[in-house]
C-alpha cells in the first residue's frame, strides 16, 4: 500500500515514499545548501528514517562534511543527477532530509522558517516566517 507522500528524481528512476507530515520545513541559506542545490537556498524537511521507504532505483550517495564539521550523505540519481534526499546526518541521527522539489505533490507543504539568513543574498526578500541567522536551537 502506497504511503501518503511520494517523491522521485527528475527521470523517475529513484522513487521513495513516507507517511509523516513534515513539520520542520526549512529554507536554508547556508553555503553548503547553496552548493548542493545550485541555487541561492535549499528547501527541505526531515522525515524519520523508519518512515522513509526507497521503492525503486539506486541513488548514489556523496559523503560530504559540512562547515559544521559533521558528515552527511547527499543522495542523487545516477541517471539524471537530481538530488533527492540527504541521509546519515551526524547532526540529526534518525532523520532523512527530503528535498521539497522531489515531491510528486508538494502542495500544502510550506516552509516554517528560514535559517542561516546571514548568508542570504541581498536581492532575496525574506519570507514572512521566523528568521534565524544560524541553526535554530
């Protein structure tokens, strides 16, 4: 039986699903997220590992050490290159961070905060959300 939320890479080879409604949805302006997303920021949310199910494909994991000194694996499709989720986060054990853009139907999931706003580029307007210069505590 399919779970509540489904997601996939751009070519559809890597597919995954989960049930938990995201509650920590962040727009992150840190330099690591800028590099990983190729944009000004990244929007992602946490899902419990035990709720996350990979249903097809074999994502490639790139192990990365963030500026915090903590490691993580950025997972992307080896066919189309789309980044779909981040796993093995030393800073957040037991969670998988899902890229919002990978969801098949992202309606109803909106950011709840912006973080690392000290890195936000001057031309980007702040959202009407709680703002954090660094990592929220």
